[in-house]
C-alpha cells in the first residue's frame, strides 16, 4: 500500500507556494492571504484525486470517528472526501501552513 507522509507533502506544497509567490511578485501582482489559501486548497484537491493517494491519506490521517468531519464537510460518502477532510483538518492544525504565517515568511524572503 502506498504511504502518505504529511511532512513530505507539506514541503512539496511549500515549494509550490514559494514558486507561485515569486512569480506573482516578479509580475508585480498582489499576494495576499487569499492567494496563498487558494494555493493550499488546490494542492489538497490535487492530493486526493487518485484513489490510491486518497486511501493512503485517509489511512494516515483520518480518525475512525468521522462525525466531526461530517459536521464541517457534510456527509462523507467516498474515500476522496474523507481524505480531503482529513488533510484539510491536518493543514488547519499546522501553524506553519497558516496563510498569514506563510505570507509574512515569503514577504521577508522577497525583501
């Protein structure tokens, strides 16, 4: 079975965000928390597209009690929804993945 390693995924996402922010700054486009949040959500979506990946994420991150997730995401009816909810929840708990934190971090790097 394929394994999901959150820290490896997180590092890949941070690389994507760094590249996108650098590109935006070089094009003189504004970068705000919404810009970074959208990138994070897109990467969560990309992570759960394939069933094998979704199973690995769910196996690694999902609680056996989905009631809390269902309250936030609605009824969870397939493995991709469960994986999305679990990964979203993990990202929400990770201070280093907060949009405000990342915005300040990448602003400092650009200066």
